[in-house]
């Protein structure tokens, strides 16, 4: 794809802000510097993100939640307000000084990318530090304080009538599904692990949307151990069926890398090559496409994955050997781009998967 048609949202300040989050130390830097080390920046239009304003965030989030979130962010760890619990602030969404600015920065970057697509200045826009898909209208959840994905989709809806959201993260994209569960203008499609006790506990195939949005939410529940070949087959079947039925005008993809072999989540057994095959299906539709990150807790593998996907967008073939750069030691002991699948056994029953696909195809008839 021509370099002028791919938008890469980046600034040094933005990376520093994202690096400051304790759960993902330096992940944003590792991703950006590997993309840079492979020489991919020259093939893209690099644009600095803007910071999301209160009004930007209020396009989805409630004023009460945002006001409280801003307050506890100013006070940091000293904040001990009883309302925090009802807003999901604490436990898996810890309150730290400056966390509101972090959330506003990520949301602003996704909005910057979406605005590029809305305005027709690019065909594909990338914000690998975005993709925080669990946050609700008035509640933080799953380390997601602000739902930049929902905000990005709303921005695209200013120009595009029908938007397809595809979630490849290990976890169900519950916040995005909830936000659009009543509308036929946005299809939410999530491929994820579904297991008793596994966060967020939603995403069963029976969850299909509500009211006028019934059958516009699509969930593909999967079990541990699934590897590239079977995953890509399932994704191909569902993606092509949804595309030909819904006919989206724009697409948003969340590529959480916690599905990869070696991730501390110890669940799926995918490699960047498998996720890349899924991305190529989407790129083949030639629709305005927003690419976001998400989970991914083996930091080197996450950087490997998103660098590989960036290269696919740009039609560039990367050398196997990791180039020398600041984080080179993190890629040992083999120092290669590839991620090797593990020895996990695949617990997905073929007959059950066939049943899932059949049910999805039946539900799509209602969409048509």
C-alpha cells in the first residue's frame, strides 16, 4: 500500500505517556522502536496525536464518571473516595496520579487515527497503543479507563453509515459490544476465549444484541490451545460471511496480542503469522481500516506481532533477524522476529466449532 495512504499515530510524548503505565512498562517504546528499527516509518505518514478533551470523552462516557476519574487522577494513590468502587476505579483499574491524562492521550490518538480515515487522508490508520475495549459508559474495567475503541467508531460514524468492529483479543470485547448492542449501524464481532471464570465472563454465542441491534453482535467463543490453522479457518469463514452480509463502509480491528503463544495468559497458541492472515482478509476488502492494539503481556512478542502486522499493511517483507536497537536484548535468546507455537493441546472440539459457525450463519440471515 502506498506510504501516503497509511497513517501512523506517534509522538515521543505519546510514547512516554503510554510507557508510564506500570502494567505495561515500556511496551509502547518497544513496539515503536522495533517498527523504526526495521525501517518502516519511511513508508508511512507519521502524525502526532492530539489529546482528547472532556467533550471528546463525553461522546461516550458519562459526565459523572469523567469528573470522578479526573478527581482521583489528580490525587493519585492518596485518593480514597467511596464512589471509586462504583466507577470501577481500584483493583484491576488502579488509581495512579496522571492516569486520566494517559487515558485522554490514548483516546486522542485513536480519534486522530479515525479522523484521518473520516477525512479521506488515508486508507489504513494505526494506533498500536489503543484498543482498550472493556471500559463502559460509567465504569472502568479490565485496565481500561476510557473506551477509545468506542470513541473511534463514533468518530467514523460521522462519515460512514455502517462500521464493522472486529476484536481479535483473547478477551471478549464487552465494552464495545455493550455500547452498540442496540444499533444496526455497527456490527461487533469478537473472537475470544470463553470459559467459566475467565474475564470478563461474557461473549457466549447466544449474546447477539438487543432491540433493533439484535443479531448485530456476533461472538465466536473459543477454548484454550487453538493454533493458527484452525483459528484462521474460523476467522475466514465468519469474516467473509459478515462482510458480504453487512457490507461495512469502514472497519475497526483490535489486535490484542495476548492470544500469542508464550503470553502470560497461557491460553491460545497463535503466532503473528496467523493473525497476519486474518488481517490480510480484512485488507482485501479495501475499506477504510483502523488498526488498534490491546492486550499483550509478553512485551517482546507483542512488539514482534504489531511490527509484523505493520509490515503487512505496507507490503514489506521483514528480515527474520531482529535489528540492533535499544531493546535488542529483550528479544533473546533467538533474536528473531518469529514467534514459535508452544506445545499446548488444542481443546476446541471440531463438532462444537461447526455448530458455532452454523449458528452464526443462521443469525446472519436475520441481518440480511
